[in-house]
């Protein structure tokens, strides 16, 4: 077997396969399908300082080679997570990572600080695609100043591995990546969903309650791959790649583009065992190509 171990800052992963936030619940929902300790990490659903109801239904729509969602970060808040969810997941033998969202840098920082106190949560992933309520609803992640403000606030109060999830809805994603690296991010993950829309032509209205939503699935993979390649060449910190990964070959492409680890998202809805299949497929590909480690191919694109 090839050596599948990788490092994201101080975080050691037994293999480079993780789950994307919002597509794997808290991990517990999948324990009847796969051994959870067989993954490199599980990124649980988005958590905010205060409970959020999310958007009205309908908030999901199927599209060719993908899906749209506008769930709106529905969750019961960080205190509920700490009191009720954490005790159920803390002993799972893999990296349990919390995706953190907020509506201001102060919200992000306070939420992160409460998670910092949890011994068995070794990392967080900051979702900086949330609306900045102080700036007219614009997402923090679409400007260097907005992204920097969140990471700077969180870094002051969070002392473990900090992964920052980048929005693809920008002109120059490498510029944003460099900005969060400068403020202390240990890693960046990309891409978050692309803004999209679908219309019911008979009812003459959007298929989603708020009009638009985030596009994910195989349709976004070429865009995600390009952005990972750009960012990996622009920063010195590890890059986590995601966006349309369904097979081991998809994952191999992301490694070659410069990703150190990958996340699988929408594919979990189609096959709850896809993560383990991709992990095993990576191992088989590396063996077949006489590679001793994942690191043999990371960033090898000529």
C-alpha cells in the first residue's frame, strides 16, 4: 500500500479524503454505511454563534451534472453543538472539523473561541462566503479586506489548525488566498459553491425560494480544478481541493493541480460510501503508478 498520510499545518490526516461541510451531517448519519475512522477527516455542517432557521423551502434543485442549494446554514448554534453534538462525535477516531460561519468578524471569532475549548476538535474551517451584514450583504470572501478581517479576528482567539474556505465568486481567487495566508490561515479550502439559478418555466419563478443558490457537483469541477491550481502556485500553505469530486481519478487531478487533501461533497448524496471508494481508489492508482506516497504527485502538473 502507498503512504496516504498528509499534513494540513499541524493537523495529521491518515489519508487525504475528507467530507465537505453540509453534505455529511455530523458524520453520525453515515456510520451505518462506512467506517468513519477510515476517513482523513470529517467536516461537520456549518455552525454559527446563534441558531439559524435557514431559508424557506424549496431550497434544493437538481441541475444537469449538479445541484443548487440555498439551505441558509440552518443549525442550532454553537452552544447546542458543544452540549449535544460534541459528546457524540468526540471519540470518533478521525479529525472532526467544525465549519464556522458568521455575520460579522466578532461572530466568527466568538464561535471559534467556543470550539477552541473542545479538546477533540483539532481544526475549524471558516466559511467566509457568508453575508457581511455591516457591508450591505456582500460576502466577506469576495474582497481581500473582508476575508482578512474575519481571519484576523478569528486568529486572535483560535489556536488550533485554521482552514479558510474560499468563495469562487471572485475575479482573482489567488489574491484572496494570499490575503488570508498573511493573516495566519494554516490552509485554504476551495471551492465553495458557484452562484447559480434554475427556473420553472411553467410557474415562471425560480426553483429556489430566494431566487439563487449555490451550484455544486460534477458541473463545477473544471472551475474548481483551475482555481486550486492557481491558488496552489500563489501560497505556501496547504490547499484542500473540492468541487465535483466523485471518483479517485477526480481526486488525483486535484492532487496534481496542487491540493494536499480533498473534500467530497455532493457525491455523498448519490453514494454514501463514495468517500471510502475514493480513498481505496487513490491507493490503487498510486500503487499502479509505482508511487510510494500521495506527496509524489502533489503539484506535479507540468
